[in-house]
């Protein structure tokens, strides 16, 4: 039986998708990273999607220098920062009782206590983070890093990308994903929390510091701050 034009077109589309998939896997393999393709659902009900992720629960594994994954329409590219990079938060005195970069090198950052100007912060556990939800003021940072060569390192050792979708938080485990909604215009995005802060003063009441790119997407880049709702995003493997 001869193939219909519609069926031929469908076969061609599937073949193109398969070729793109194979090319992606091949190029990723050349980078020395381990690729996993896993179906996940977001328990907040906001997104149900296919995640492309390097094995390691969205963390850079010991032998990896880069990972790429996608949550819905948001693509996250994570790169390990060179050890000589400048810290985005130089006011952090120590993490888990160690010099900051030593704690990063040893992987002792996730929810370890850390000290800023003599004050010790105690991040929440992964279990506690699952139910995290908070409303408060968001600010943004990162424009100043565009002018410096050599790059900047976040508090968990990632290269800081001002135009990316990342955030700094005082108490969430690193890394972590949250959904941030600008309550002034109802815009909402998902960001990867990979840094600590903000710490302008001990009395500061801001709940999150977003990257420049995240602030632009949420529509408060020019204003500087906004009232937002921050909610934990839990990714579960879809059975």
C-alpha cells in the first residue's frame, strides 16, 4: 500500500528529531559529562515536562565541568567556575567552618552553616525546603560582573551568569529550584538557586536576590525591587 503524503511527512519529522537527538547526545558525550534523559513532574502542578539533565540531581559531579537541563520552557546551563574566580559574595567569611573555596572544593556547601560578618546562618534541610513558600521583597544583582574578566563564582562553585535564570537565597539548600512570581504584574519564572544572599545589612528584609536576567523576565529590572512570592519546586520522577 503506497504511503500517504501526511504519513511521509510524519516519518520525515520523526527522522529529523531522531537525528537531532543523536547529535545532541554525541556532542554532550564529547564534553565528558554523563547525560540522562528523565521524565519528571513538578509537584506544584505548574509544569509537567521532560528533563534533560546530567546525572547528579542537577549538581556538577566530580568529573563534570558542565551540565545542561530543561524545565518546561526554561533551559539551565551550569558551568563549574575556575577556582581562581572572584566570589560573588566576598563577605562570606567561612562555610562549614572552612575557608569558602575550600568548602566548595570539598563539596561541603549544600546546607552547611556559613558565617557573614560574624553572623552564622543555618540553611534549611532538603526536607524542610520541600514545603518552602514565602512572600517578600526581591532584588537583583550581577550587572557589575559583566565588566570584569575572569568570571565570578557563586557560593556553590558555579560560574555566575548575570543573564541566566539564577538566584541567591540565605537559607535554601544549594542548588535548588524555586518558582518566583512578581505579585505586581503576575509574571512567573523558575530559577536555579546557586548563591547566598543578599547581605547588605543585618536588618535587610529581602527574601531573594535574582540574577539580572531573571529580573528582566519578571519585569522589575529598571525598578530594582518587587514584591514576589517564592515557592519551592519539587521535581519527581514520573512513573
